[in-house]
C-alpha cells in the first residue's frame, strides 16, 4: 500500500504535465474545428450589424432609452469589417496565411 502511494506521488507531477498538455491539445483541436466549421464570427466592434455602433451605444448608455439601430444620419459602415458584420477568426486567418505561404513556396 505504501509502495503504491509512493509511486503515485512521484508520478503525480509528470501526470499533471501530461494532463495539462492534453487539455491544451484538446482546446486547440476544438478551436481549430470551430475555425474549420465556422470561419467567420461576428464583428466585435459592431456586433454583426455592419454599421458603426459607437454612437448608438453611447446614446443608449447616456439616455437609457432605445435608439433606432439604423438611423439614416450618422450611419456608416463599420471600419473594422467594412459593413459586412463578419470577421475572420484569428485561427482561420493564421491558417489562410500559412496555406498561402505553402502554396507560394511550391512554385
Ligand atoms: Zn464591424
């Protein structure tokens, strides 16, 4: 009994490292899968509306009343996503970058 306990205690740090690496691998694989299935995500700046939401947000916070989301005045395309409301995930952008490098290196 004491022998088993001693063995597990000496193995414990090693096992935790393996477990940690496994968790990182799992999370990375999950993120890669998410980037594969859904390469686009909502733009964080305009929340997918495609218009610059800075003004509406500050109005909402200041006056605490609903502001028309698509007011004709002051509405312009979100500079970050250029009005699409979508943004490429960072992982997908990296994937595209390396895929392009690989493609260019072969010719
Ligand atoms: Zn945007």
